[in-house]
C-alpha cells in the first residue's frame, strides 16, 4: 500500500525540476507562467511531505504507551489511510498544475518545455494528461503555420513553394507524432505542392528522372499512404531544390 506512482520521488519532482529551471533561467519571467511555476513547486513540496508520512506510517509500529495493541494498530491504520488519500489528492493537483503550466508555455511558444512536461506525465503513468497536452501543442503548431498552409496551391511561384516546404517540415518536426491525423493532414497538401513543382519543371524544360515521383504525388498517388509523408515531402523538396538551384 505504501507504493504508488505519485509517491515515486524521481517521478514526482520532474515537473518541479522544470519549474525551477524556468524560473532560474529567466528572472524576468512574470505573470501567469511564474505563478504556475510557484504553484507547482509548492504542491510538489506538500506532496513529498504527504508521501513521507505514508512511508513512515507504513513502517513497523513503534512502541507506545497505549496499552491496547488493537487500538494502537487501528489508529495507525486510520492515519495511514488519511496520509495516502492526501498524497493522492496532492498528486492530482500536481498533475493539474503541470497541465496549467504547459498551457502557459504553449501561449509563449516554448514548445520544447511542453514536450518535456508531457513526457514527465506519461512516465508517471498519466498518459491521458500527456496525450491532451500533445494535442494542444499540435493545434498550436498548426495554428502558427496555418497561413502558409492555406496558401499552398498548384500555381505557387518558387518563393511560395520554398515557404510551403518549410512550413510542412516544421509541422512534421514540431507536432507530436501521436497527434491525431498529423501525417494525413500534411499529406493532403502534397498533391498541390507537387503540381506547382511539376509546373516549374515543365516551364524550365527539366526532364523528370525515371525515379521521380513528382507526377505520381501531384495526381494524389500517395494520398492513401500518410505513413510515408516525410519521405514524400523530402523527395519533393529535393526535386524543387534541384530545379531552382
């Protein structure tokens, strides 16, 4: 009964380590982010106190002046249950505070720290909270690049093609892999991108090598294969760079 994921010292303090690092790394941090860090540190300290009580109460029963062993054991058992419940509630608050901190970090665009918090929570058995954070992060990344993505068409000039490739690569790099339909969402931009590249190659009388898949991608040939979206984008980027270099 004394063992529980939220009582693991290394797991419990990992979000607090990040909070300390955030505050120490930039003393000018203020507002919501600093407040969330301070709350997380306070809750982690209280959690560790409660966890310590569980450990102590779960150990051997010490000698006591109370003559009735049954009464002594019953009182200790009640204290142990209270301490265990308190630790559980504090862990829930630590998780909630970690999520709130991650949301503040998303607003600031500090996505690497959000990934760290999501990894911390997943490692502590809070897969659902970690998945929610990654979904929020994915939405933020898509939103940041939405303008460039919406501008993708089969009539783009070279400068726009370069920006489109950079935006798609950023999405694949920064959006968590477990974000729902990440690859499929990126994959749907490949046909118009490939069509724009193919049009430029034709205008420049560039002969397509036998290994080229530009035409295949332009006609939607990879639409059903989102798992190879990174490879397909890399191929299009290579064709474009080879044509416009």
